[in-house]
């Protein structure tokens, strides 16, 4: 295990190798992340998934998994009953 110091406002994105496979090599993950930084994490996952599917023409040869987490810091008192807090969802 390796500790990871997070600050409120940090975003962590995990991708499997299928997002970077040779058939999806034209996907610029860094640019896509930069261009979607204003979106809710759920929407970032959709944008990256849509982008890799578009690039490979819908023919994935490997799993392509994305997990995006926003860190708000400690126990910030966020409350949700049906998914993401509406205070943090993009319009």
C-alpha cells in the first residue's frame, strides 16, 4: 500500500489498459480529461467511454473501464439519496 495525499478538489481517474489499447491509441486521455474537468465525475466516465468507443468504431478488443472520483476532503457532510449530490452535479 502506498499513501496518497489528497487535497479537497482533487480528482482521481482510474482506467484499465483497454482504454489505452493499441486500437484506442488515438484517444488523447489527457486532453479529454482537461476538456471535461468541469463535468461531474459520472459525466467524465461517460465522455471517456464514448470517446474510446468512437475511436475503435464500437469494436473493443479488451475491457475498457473508467472510475472517476472527486475528493471533497474528510467528512464534508455531503448527503445524497439517489446518486451524486445535486450540489456537485454539472448543469
